[in-house]
C-alpha cells in the first residue's frame, strides 16, 4: 500500500524546472545513471537495469522456474484422458467455464 502512495507522490513532483535543460538532465539521470525505461516526448529508453537485477537473483530465478514448470504441467493434459466437458480441456478451471457460478 505504501509503495503505491509513494509512487504517485513522486510521479507528481517536479524536481527540476520544466526547461529544455531540466528535461535533458532528467533524461540523463533516468537513462544513464539509473538505467530505467522512460518515455519523454519522442525519446524512448528501454533499458531497465532494475528489472535485470531483480531477474538475475538466484531466488527469483528459482521461483520463476518452479512456476513455469507448474504452469507447463497444468497446461499439458494427461494422456488417454477425456475432458470433463466437450470442447473444454480439463486444464480450464471451473470458474472460467461457461455457466459456472460467479
């Protein structure tokens, strides 16, 4: 909760003046120093050092590997198994099936 509030608070604050020089300094801080993705007018920077660092974490990699394996196993139907309802594989959760109670 606090992160969302802080994010909105910081996004609404202008640290630098809205001049050409201020925008250039802001661009350089975000793209060269922090290496964050940003769009400023016609310029777009896609480098995201923060995401790369998070994804390089061995813990995050193990969680993503386990999750992807679990998803792959859930999406591959068992051999010689017929679906519960015609036209829908068993891997579709009941709450997503047509006519399921909401």
